[in-house]
């Protein structure tokens, strides 16, 4: 659990500090966090009522990038087990069943090979 939390903070830092700045540069330096639709303007000491869809877009982009980074890390760490070689076989000259190549007796008909 502790290692998972530490990995989460490392991946979050990787995304926010290394991966997101080039993405922001490619998108022309757009800062989505300021995008909003104001439903009711601020009045006096009351804050404005707004739908902040820019913050949502930032969260979605961060989620997708973090998901890709975690996928790449897990794919790099988990390697498939090597396939076991298939044993060599031969055919019994009497019953034509397949037996192992080093067999001296057929397990199907009992004849010596």
C-alpha cells in the first residue's frame, strides 16, 4: 500500500511536470482551467455560480495521461512467461497413435516401439 501511494505520487509528478508541459506547448499554451460558463454573476460577497468545464477537461486529460503512463509502466514490468517447447512426438507403427519420441512402449496398444 505504501509503495502504491509512492508510485502514485511519482506518476502524478511525471504527468504534471514532464508530460503535460509539452502537451500544453503543442496545444498552443491553452490553459483549460479558466474555461467556464457563468450562470449567475458575482453579487457583493457571494461568488459567481459557474460551470467550470475547463477544470473538468484538465482532469480528464490528466486521467488519460496517467492511465497511459501506468499502462506503460505495468507493461514494461510484466513480461510474459516464455512458451514451453512442445515435446517431440512420433507415431506408433502399429496403432498410429501419437506417443512421445523417447517412448519405448506405446501407451495405447502396449506394443514395443
